[in-house]
C-alpha cells in the first residue's frame, strides 16, 4: 500500500469514527459499557487526534455492537468495534518513526519478520561454524556455553542496539500520539489509575459481562489470553533483567540452573507467550465477521513472533544439554532480533498507545468528577428502534 493510499484510508476511517461518535453522543445508551463513551461525552466535535485517542481507548469487547439499536441493518450502520479497530490499525502507521520503515512493514510485515529470523539465525550459525565449529554442536550445561556460540560483547552490541532503537522509535511515536489529542500533563494519579486499569484489563469485559467475540453471549476467553500474553511477556522481561544482574553483579554466566529466578521466570513467561498468542489467534479466527477489522498492518505477524519467541525459548531450555543447543540458540536469537526490530511497527505499540489513552481518560475523568472517578453506569433497558 502506498503512502498516499494509507493516508486516504486513515482519513476515511477517521471520518467514519467521527460520524459514529456523533450518533452515539446523541444516544448515550452505551455509556456504562466502557471508557470510550464517557470520554466521547466530553467532546462535541471529533478532530483527528480525538478519534485516534478514542480508537486506542476501545478494547474491542463487542458489547456496544450487540446493545446498539442503530447497528446494521439500521440505516445509521453503527458498528463502533469495527470502526475503532480499523482506525486503531492506522494509528500505528500514522505516528510511527521513521515513517518509511512503517510503510515497509505495512506492505511486507510478516515476510520481513520471518526473513530477519532466518537471516540472523543463519548468520550466527555460519559465524560459529567458521570460528569455532565445535561450539555449534556442543551441549550448553556449563557456565558460559552460550557465549561460545555468540560472544557476550557482540550480543550486547547487536541486540542492545536494536532494542535501544526500538525504544527511541516507540518513544517518538507515543509522544506524537499524546500531543495529537491536545496538551495534557502526565500526573502520578492518572498514571496509577491507568496502570490498574491496564493490569486487570478493566474494559475488556463489556461493562462487567465479558467479551462478546463469537456471538452475543459474553465470556472472558479473550481477557484470559490477553493476560497470558501480557504477563508472559513481563515474566520473560523479568528473566532477562535478572540474568543481566547475575552476569554483571554476581559474575555468573548463562546458562543458569532450573531453580534460579532467571529460569523460573523464563519458563513461566515462555508458557504464557505460547498459550496466549495461540488463544488470541483462535479467538480472532472465531470472531464474528461483522466485527473483524481490516488488518492492514502487522497484527497477525506480531502474534506469530511472540509465539516463536516463547516456543524457541522453551525448546532451547529443554534441549540445551544436547548437541542441538547451538542451532537452537541461533534460532532463538534470530527471533529476539526480529522482535526488537518490529516492536515499533505493529501490535506491540498497541499496548503502549492504549496505556497512554487510559492515562488521558483517567486525567479527563478526574478533572470532570474530582478525586474519585465514578463507576460505570449500567445501561438502561433497551428501547425498540423507531
């Protein structure tokens, strides 16, 4: 998709969200379902930054579609979950830095990610085969065995550089996203409220009933799989952070015994990164067709990368004492590198933008209602459409 086509599609999706929000703002039947509708009620017009913010505040639970008396086949054709999801995909490209990289991933995201995995794995394996052939098929039980495959300093330079670039790119993108909806300070109170709402996925429950994914009967499966993915990632991050402390503070080199926090966090996190993405893929496949978004970006590929990240780490742990350790480590490092490079251009930033949207929402609600944000109102009994 060309840059012109992407800009035109984004503008069209923004106009559609603004149209639907104007109808919803007159109706207000769904104001108790999630954070989108109280945030909507504070606005009379919906500029580009406003609808981008609202689209990332939406958790796509589907409840408002099933509750709406103006949903298709009504002539108003209100379908907030789909309209928000379509625009939300666009925001990843709109605010990404550098823009050229985002357009590249928009067109070829999955192919590029898979190519990075294979290229980095092949480079590491080839480098070891030339410099120390015995290390490629040696077991990895003794301390420092991983660094025979790839020296620690080289690992820090290559992967640390990719990670720092990703953090810089994400920071620029989320700053652009925050400013687009208007100036607003970041306060500790709004930060804490957003952390609580994000940590328990407060708004992925359709106002308390659950997510309506396959039909109008709510359940918590999507919430469960999101939790497994999110906390699995955090546990893997904790494993990496603990390993860094072990290496630099205790002078204890990887691989580590199974009873250390590095392995416990890593194994539990790996399980979460396998079970969570698989569940989300299943839920996405089973989602009602009318609620499915036009996935123009890197969404599906990102789930596959997370799945490969968890799976390759678990397989490496299970077979590190075998001659397959070197090749498995090369493959795992290839997945890690691809994950770092693609972080700013797909669903990973979805979590960052949503957290920023939750902070803005908390700040707005505190300003509107004082110290305590009131609990969501439950919808009134539905009235038949005219």
